[in-house]
């Protein structure tokens, strides 16, 4: 089995790899094989190759399986050969890697083997080799190991900028606490001044902050689940802090430089993973323009255009993702969870429209928005859809739209004057009689 010689990789619901702390995506190549010179090891055929700052990932998009080659285990990378024979064959880049005694590729291996990256698509082997050498020379995985050793008692990994914030002098009494707070503020002010010197420094600091925010969010989640008897105010503050941390950004956004021809495909998968939380908080549906603002905010400086967002959403039809793009008859476009069904929404709207006050005065999009937990503009679209299904009737006045339960469905054509004792018409007449 091929899985016996490469460690597996965790994938998201949309097929994107789950990155390690501090790991950044650098390059993507389609239709790539991974072969070993050891004939006893099965090769990987025609998958997506992802070069990151820590690993070389191979993903089979059909079976949703992924495997990784740790860059720390790469001893040497051989450039693609230039010969007449190579002009008629698929480009190949050979990697000498260390292997552990059990036959897996690992950093602390006892022997070395050679694996081959075979590019069967229209890829540029020289550009990929230069990018690979650049990543290998940077050795960013070693920086992550150094940061891991600076962990505090809370278990939150400290970024390089936070190392200077630690107090070297002992904290004793009130004066010691005040001195610690003063040194922390001075360190924070110094970090901000350094960050705003140029754009590269700002992006580096922001990346550290995103990593710290993600670890703080996980810490908050674990502490919330552990303390079940916390009061409502404390739980509310923790939820607010989690929402704030989640809005900080995406650690490794997909860019045209790294993804190339696969940009919109990978952007579509990344967007499908991103909208899960906003959809849960918005009741299963969110306007496309709101997603555009939230997604660009999370991507930081790697902004996308509205056309890129729309094209990424339309590609969801080809992938097995739990979200979809929906367009109402009025032209309003929304992103909706596939688990959300219109029938459930119609039941809630019908229940709202049959309340005594609603039977007398009707319901507005704002009333439906409060019940459904969505924006008024989307609630209006649901009301119009329910009207087209014959569930509601519309009344247009200078005050706006008002919707009433459709009483015509409760009328017997053979006896139009008969009032059913258990139907909406009976409830409506009762509500009118009580109101005088």
C-alpha cells in the first residue's frame, strides 16, 4: 500500500489540507505522480501536489486522501535533467529523503532513499524547482520548533514578537504587577512601531497575530467545555472573544501566485471551509455581498475581486461541499447550507403568520427576520417565495410590504360560506372578533 511509506494528511470537508501552525502554502501543481525507486513501494498517481513551507503534500481529490513528505526529511533536491530524451518525457525532479527503520519518510531516518516527482500536466519544472530550493533554504519548520519550545504554562505557542513581552524581573507585590504591565505596554508599543515601518514587517506581525489568535480560540473552546457551571455573563464574554478571534484572518490564503491555473478551484474549496461558521451564525443563509466583505477581511492583503468570488461559488457544483450558491427570482444571490430546507422555513413562517397579532396586522420582513434569525432582505425573499407557493398573501401599502396567511386554501369550493372550526379562517375570524 502507498500509505505505508508516507504519513497521512488531514483534509477539510472541501478537500483542502489542514495546515500546521505557521505553515504557509507556496505552490500547487496538478496531475503529479510520486514514485519511489524502491519497487516494493506503491506509487501515487495523478494527484494535486502542494508545496508548503513545512511539507510537500500529495492529495487525491477523487478519494479525498492526502499524504505528506516532511521537508525536514529532504536531504537533497536534484534539478530536472536537460537532455533530448527529457524533451519527450514528463519532467522529473528527484528528492533524496531520509527513511526511518519502519520504512516511513522521517526527519530522523537511519538511511536515505530517492523519490521522484513526475509532472504529467502542463507545469514548469524549473519554476517549481526554484521555489522548492527557496523553501528548503528558508527552513521555516525549524523556526516553528523554536517557537514551540517557548510555550508558556497555558499551552499557547508564543510567536517571536511575544518573546520580548516576557518580564525578566520577578513580580512582587503591587509595584511588581504595575512594572510588569508597564513593560508589557512598552513592548507592545515597540512591536507596533516596528510593524508599521514597512508592509513586509506588517504582514509578518499580522501572521504571528493570526497564529496566536487561533491558539487562543482553541484554548477558549477547551476552557468553555471544561467549565459547565459558568454564569451567562462569562459565557457571553467568551463567545464574544471567540467571534473576534475568528474574524482576524486566514493563515495561508490561496493566491494566484501560489495556485496558478488552480487558483479558482482552490479558492472555491477555501471559501467553502470559510463560510461554515458565518452560515451557522446567520441561520444557514448569508448574502453574497456579505460573504465578499467577510472573506476579504479574513484574507488581509490578499484581496479578491467580485468576479473571482462569483466564479469560486459556481464551482461548488463540481465539488462535494456542504454549501451552495442560490439565486432568488428577484436576482438576489445568497450562499446557503445544503442542510437548510425551504420547507422548514415555510413551516416557521406559517406559524408566525397564524399568531393572533399577525392575523390582524400581518407580518413584515423585519418580523420574519427576527423569527428566522437572518437579515431582513433575505427574510423578504423567503416571504416572496412562500407567497409564490400559495402560503401567504401580500398587501402593499405606503408602510411597505405586509404578508398574511392565505385563507383561500381553507375555503371549500362547494360551500364557500362554511367556516371550518379548526382552520386558519376560523382563527382569523376569532382574532378579529376579540379585537372588536
